[in-house]
């Protein structure tokens, strides 16, 4: 049952990534505000969501889709493998 919850979260996370990428594509990489131009906040959030998705998939032992452009499961904070290792 735990794996099902993780899989559902991975699906929701991927949906968020698609939505964020779409919004950044529509708005552009830079946004103009009263304080000048700034990087779209969706860029940083999409990067965080990709890290989350990579960790969830690695924990479940599911390979990512090639189109997802996810970081490697081995990263700054160690290995996110099966069994919480």
C-alpha cells in the first residue's frame, strides 16, 4: 500500500512539472515586476519537482521517461534507492 501512495505522488508530481513547464513557456523565462526583470519562479519550482520525482521513482525502482529530463538518482544528498538506502 505504501508503494501505491508513492506512485500516486509521483504521478501528481509529474503533472505539476508539466503545468509549471507550460506556464513558463507561456509567460517566458523572465517576468517584469515593479522591481525590474526577474527569473520566472516556475523555473526553480520545476527543478525542485524534478528532484522530487527522481527520488520517488528511484525509491520505487521505476525508470524515468526519457522526456522527463530528470537528474540522476545519485546526487548531493546521496543515493535514493530501494529500501531507503
